[in-house]
């Protein structure tokens, strides 16, 4: 056996070094988690050693969700993809960075109270050791990305905080080609310019190359901004209708996966031979978000305060974006309420109708019916067991199920109540049926106005397609096609914005984040977006502005000679647009004055009194059978009143009746008019006869 003798001085030196090392680490991370972080560090170091041995796809599966992005050499190269050569600063995974990443991953994996779909909790040291990607850019690239970033919902918190960056952004727009504003380009402490610097230019060189695939939960690390080319969008193998199925320059792809950490919601493919994008990695985004929030909170804020701020902001954005996307999915056809119909359709067969429950009056009216039947039961049992002998000194002798004795003292005294209830029945029936007819008339009026609006929009598109300029072959000229597309997009926006002013759940489209989301999804172009956000809402609504775009663009086409400018044509378009404005106005006027509160209060009062008296008034005539009679009366009268209330809310703004089959699916109206904006233009693209000017 060999005995090794260590000098006591060496032991003392080693102990001192260990103490210093322990203190240094404790200053950056809590002591309680030191051993846990050490294990995480070894785990990440082991993963890092495997990067050069395993397949690239397997690498992405093994990386932790908040791990650092791969370098350019490690990034997955699909066939036909090419990383545009340019100077870059590649993130390096130092030991301290491994510890920081491990701390974040440890919270995400082991803390049950933390929502994995929100950004990871941050502390003053979580990202301090992380060196974000930075890619130098030319002035044109900076300006392009600034235009996208400051208008997008994900980055509005960055832009709002830095007024100085906005000043330089405005200054940059006036700079000459080749000049670079030093502060915006180099000041990486500025969150807005810092996050712009983390976007990497990337080029796809084959048509049909997949940028992201629906349902993919692995390759969700990147957000893309299209810089050149177009892409197609499909869900469940079907391309979405125009304009939702195409994404062009300035459109953003993958923002939901970046925000939620969920799988890809749609498949996006290159629709042109080459597509150039700028892409941002998840880790870079959350690094800059963390830095931005720490600046906002203040220098004395604790790590817990900053973490809570990050989570709250992330959840707020997620909630709003989910609501906005839900509305856009409705108007684009991704989601359909009644299988594509404006209301739930029915079949005339008796057996089919009897089997319905969901969306019927019975689904809602059975609760008050049962409650009133319980009251009737308690009343009858009380009479039989207590009241008849103690109050009237005449026991009830007739058995349960038989009609009460008309000469019994109790029955004689209840005859007057029965007659009073009979009078209220006549009044209630008349008032309620008239109220129901008025409610249906309002519902029908809103439906008719909705279809009329569709008709006027289709009229404009039809007449324009027939009168626009053509070449000698009978095909649209380039400027004629541009006019048709401009008017079609304005028609779609006008229709969507107008209904957003009436439908409560659609109103979020009119918010700054709603407009920004519509821009990023290609529903509107950048010039339209900038025009809308520059308009004061109190001065002119978005629906009014987009309506005026239609007529103004037509008049411009007349001045340019694209369409005829004769008085008859001009008068036709003016009448159609003015009729459209008037119909939209009538929808709002009808909804505002749908029913006076005094009328609704009176009807509710008389129906409730009639139904409350029923259990007591019917006993003298029906006895035990008054219990089911009360239930039937409640279903009829209470059901008629509820049906009237539903009809008075055709757009489901009051959320009175859950899953009603009467409320209209306004998304159908918008989808059908969207299809109509392209139908006439496409149908008359070529003429079946020889064209002559």
C-alpha cells in the first residue's frame, strides 16, 4: 500500500481556493441551487461535446428549449438553402453561459408553477453571460427591419420605450444611400437597435422549399421576416384563400411559435424561385426582452420583480394575440362556426328536430322550469301535510293524482287567485308574442343589411372588372390589374373593419396590436397600415378611411384613363359607395336603438309575475298535475322571452345565450365578400370574344 503524504500548507492553499471559488459563484447564483447548477453545467457540457458527432436534426431535439442558438456552421441546411455570406459574430458557449442556461432550464423543467408557454423567469444574471448574435447590416437593411419591428405587436414594447431610437429612425429615413447612423447601428445597449442587429439574413433558392411545417414542434426556434419573394400558406394541406394564403415582403412568419413555444400552426413554402428572409432566434429575442424589461423596471428592482414583469408581459401579449388570431382565422375561413353557414341549418324531419339539444331553447329554459316545478312541489306538500288542518281545519281527502274537491274550503279560497292568473295569461301572451315578432324583425333587418352590403361590394368589383383597361389581346393591362387589386384589398378591409365596429369580439382588430397583426399576416399592406395608424380614431374610423380609399382609387383610375370617366360611370360608382355607407350606418343605428329599456323591463316583469303565480294558481284546478303544467308553461313563456332576447342580439355581443343557433356568424359575410372581391376579376380575366377598343 502506498501512502501519499500531502503537506499541510498545500491543504491550506487548496481549502482557501475552494472557499474563494464558492464565494464567487454564490455572488451570481443562490447558494441553495449551487449543486443543482453544477449538475446542469455538466449535462450541458456533455451535450455540447455531442454536437459534432450527431445528426443536425438530432442536435435540435437534444437542445434544451432555452439553450443558446447554434452557430452559422451548425445551423440546419435544407436542400436549396443558402446562408448569405456576410460578417457575423457567432455566439460562443462559455462555461458561465452554460451555467446561466442551466439556471433558466432548471426553472422551466422543475418549477410546476411556471407556464412553459411563457418566457423563462429572468434575473440579473440569467442572460448577462450570454452573448447574443449580432449581424452587421447596411442602411437599407436597418431601415427595412425598423419598419417591420416598430409596427409589429411583438416588438412594440421595445419601440415605445426608446424615444431616442425613434428619433434616429426618423432621421435614418432621410439619410442618403450608404450612410449609417452610428448610434442606431452600433449602440447594442439600445433594445430596438440591439434586436435588429440579431436578425440574420438567409436565402432559400428553390421554389417549394418549406420554411415551417404545420405541427412541427422541433424546428420552432426562428421567426422569419420576408425581405424578397413570396410564400404560400396552407393549413391541413389546403392553401388559404387570397389574401390570407400569400405572404409577401414585410410579412412575418413564425411569431406565434416564438411567442407560445407551440408547434407550427401552418405550413409555409417558398412561392417564388428565391426567397430572402431575416430570421431571429428565440434565445436572442428573450435576451433582448429581458434586457428591455430590466431597464423599464428600474435599477433597484429585484430579480423576482423583473421575472414577474417578464411573465406578465408575455402572458398579456399571448392573450391578445390569441384573441386577434382567432378573429382573423374566422374571417379567413380557418375556423367556421356553423360548418360555413351564417346560421345553424336545420332539417325538416320531425325525428331530427326532436333529437336536437345543443343550441335550442330547451338547453337554456329547462333550468327555470325545474326551479318552478320544485316550488310547486314544495307548495303542494306543505298544503297536504300542514296548512289544510292547522289553517282551514279541513284535511285534504282526495288522493295524489286526482283533481281537488271544488267544495273544499282551501280550493274555494284559491279560485280568486286562479281567475287573476287567467287574466294575466291573456295579457302576457299578447305582449310576449308581439315582443317576439319585433325581435325577429330586427334580426331579419340586420341579416338583410349584411347581405345588401355584400351585394354593393360585389357590384363595385363587377362593374370595375368589366370597365377596366385591357390590351389588344383582351387581357388586363398591368396598371388595370393593379387598380383591380387595390380596390379589392380596400373592399376587404372596409368590410372587415365595418363589422369590427359592430361585433364586440371583432373590435380587437381596431386596436394597435390588431392592426399590426393584420399587417404581419398580409391582410393589409404597409402603406395602408401607416395611413390607418396616422389617423386619429376620433376624427375618422378605420372603416370610413378604407371606404374612401375605394372611391378615391377609382377616381384616380379615371384620371389616368384606366377606366372610363364619363358621367354615367362616375355616377354609378358614387351611388354604390354612398349606398354602401348608408347601409353600414343603418346597421349601427338599428343596433343602437334595438329596444327601449322600458319596453324590455315591462315584458320581463309581466312574464316573471305570470310564471311565479302559476304554481299557486293552478293547484285548485289541476292538483298534483300542476307540477308538470308549471314546467311546460315555463318552457313556453320563458323560452319565448329568451328567444326574443337572442333575436335582439343577432351579433352575440351580449353573450346572453351560450352556443345559440340563432346568432349570425359574421365571419361568413366577410369570407364571402373576400371571395367576391377576386371572383369578378378572375372570371373576366380573358374574354370569350374578340376585344375591340
